[in-house]
C-alpha cells in the first residue's frame, strides 16, 4: 500500500534531497571562513606589511623581520586573539625600528650588483650581445639577453646551480652512510635551511648557493644524517661529524649571516 504525501518515506526522501542539494549563495557566504585579521605597524610614518602565521606548535608569540617584503612576520598560537596580537606588534615597534637600521639594504639583481656564489663575491654583468644565457667568467656572473629579463635569468640560474651542488653532495653523503633519500626538493624557505621528513624526503633552500661552500655542505650533511638518526641526539651529531669537518663553525656562520642571504634578489 502506497504511503500518502506526508508519510515517513516522503519525509525521509525530502531530507536526503535537502542534504545533497548545493548550498545557496547566502549559505555559502555565511559558512565562508573569515578573512585574516589586518594588523598595522607604522614606523616613522611608514606602514609596514605584517604577515600573521598561526602555528599549532607555537608556545608563544614571536616576531621577526621579513627583508623580502620589508615588513615583519608574526608567528602565533591558534588561540591568541586579535587584540593581543595588535598589542604585541605595537610593543615591538621600537625593536623593529632598531633592527631595520641594522639590516643591510636589499640587493636587487641588476647590472653592477655584487652577488655571492658559494660565498665568493661576483659582480653581476649584463651582456645583451651574449648568446650563452648566464655564465661565470673572470670573477663576474654574466647574463645575456634583454635587461628586463636579467633578474629572472639570474635567479633561475642560481636555482639550477644550487640544485646541481646540493644533489651532488646529498648523494655523496647518502652513499657514504648507505642510505637513499626518497626525493630532494629546493624551495625558498625562510624558517629552515633544510629539512628531512619521516618518509626520507629532503628539502633545501636554494639560497644556500650564496653561502660558503663549507656551510652549504654542512646543511646537506645535516639533513642526510637524519636519514640515519631522525633526532638531534649525540648519535646524530656523531654521524654529522663523519660527513663534514667543523659543523659548529658552519652553524655559527648561519646564525650570524644566514638572514642576510634573503636580501638578494
């Protein structure tokens, strides 16, 4: 016997149709995530961009300079409210002002700029008549083609050179330890020079090509060593010591000079 229009079966079908139908534009707008809060920082009449990053592992608020955007980055635990964030940034204004005066000026990839290659200064020379792309000659990094493409060509070449140098060292160190990386990628990371995932994937900053060769080699050895010891125990540091000499000196160089590598380009 067929149930009437208002029976249980019809009501169940109606609920299913409602659940499966796409939401209305109004409902979608209501469900959309709110935009990230806007935090302003004004230093001597200049408005600086503030990038907010929520990190579930963060225990406290931290702030650092962002040379590429000429602003600051704030890392905050998820539960910290907007009022607290604004007060924290305002309280750091004097520190930001002082640190900006100490920051070396950014170095754009233009003709005549000095760019380190494996720690050795090279003058960037635009040679539009050249047909070799980018090459090193007589202590200079020479770039052919149109002037508008000089910065991009220089960046692309440095990234390719970084990949060549890093992959060669990673495979050499891995072979010495009898391990194999799952994959190796290069990025423009700001918080880490290198990383190793639990799956054995290695990642490095391409800007290591700007650092001295011993520093680049140390970072690669450090991450490869994690394929054997996925920790920072004495055993881990013993493995690093098998691969490179004086890792402490390389770490010290990165602490003192690493942030300056981000001012290039």
